[in-house]
């Protein structure tokens, strides 16, 4: 299919104009005009680009692309190498950050809920649906220590947990990636636990003082599902050749 048709479809489905984001969403680097083979992944790192080159992909679709606000603007070093590799092989880079977090079908938060078998009961912020994340319930009440083991079993990464391991957890709020600041939504709603990818120093004190359990399950580990699900949809909907490649990242 035409690259322009693919990007238009993705923009229509993901509505990037609805989000206040930290990077451009959609087509970030233009490659060949026709697309048949797509590689999907979490981050457009050099390893993913090299894999796409080896597979003779026409486009790469990721959650974490380039051109973040506040980063150095000069195209030198690692940034130069990555962009040069894409341009030399005429490979397009398509990236969706917050729009992919928040999508109700292919989004990272919805897909994480499927992996952990969480029941979604509502959005993280019912007053502003641009805020990604959800609230819900565990598949069954379990101790905090058992839930940690459940996360490790499902995501293949042991989470960092702040809270009493013997407490029972029933309700949970979550937002994938680096959403430490969103913990306050869980605290405000009296939810038992909050899960995200990363943890910072203030989050420890917030968890202890509020009694809200905090689970940091890994930025990459919580966000490896959205791009994969979106790619699978494209493969089915447009009969494209799509392959998800998971580049290991322990963070």
C-alpha cells in the first residue's frame, strides 16, 4: 500500500491531535512510497533498525521514535547514525507515543491489562480522557507479594514493589512507561495499588505515606504490547507483512 495511505489511516485511528505530547506523532522519517513489509518494536534503536534492514522492511512502526522536546537538535552521533541508516535504506519511521498509550483497542494500557488479566473499570482520569491509563481490578484478590510474582510471571520481569507484602490488593490503577507522577490519581481515588514502568525517589514516600502500593514493572516490559497489537491489526486489515521484534531492555 502507499505510505501516505498507511499514515493517514494510522492518524485517523490514533488521533494524535488529541494529545499534548513530547514528540511528533506519525511519520517522522519518510522512506519509500510503497509499503509491504513493516517491522514493529518498542523503540527505534539501532538494533531494531539493523533488524529491519536485514529483513528488507519498508517501514518501522514504534512507540518511542525521535525528535523529543528538550533533546539536542543537532543530528550528530547516535542520532546521525540512526537517521543515516534509515535514509540509506529508504525505510520510513512511524512513531506514536501517547496516542498509542491511550488507544482503547491497541493501546499499551489496554494491552497490558490483557497480559495481566486486569479488569478495566474506567479511565485513570475520568475528567480528562487525554490522560492515558486505567483503573480496574485484579483477576482475584491477592497479597502484594503474590501480585508481584504474578507480574513477574506475566511480564518476565520482577517488579520493584513499595508496600507491605502481606497486604491484600483488589483494586489497581496503571499507566505504562514512565508515569510516576500519575500515582496521585490512584491515591485520590483510594485505590489499593498503582502500577507503572518506572519509579522515582518521591514515589517511595508517596506510597508509604498514602498506603497505596507501588509496582514499578519496567518501562520496556509494560510497553512491549501496543506496537505489536497495532502491527497485528495492520497485517490483518491490509494484508501487510508485519513482524514484531522485541529488543531486550531491562529498564
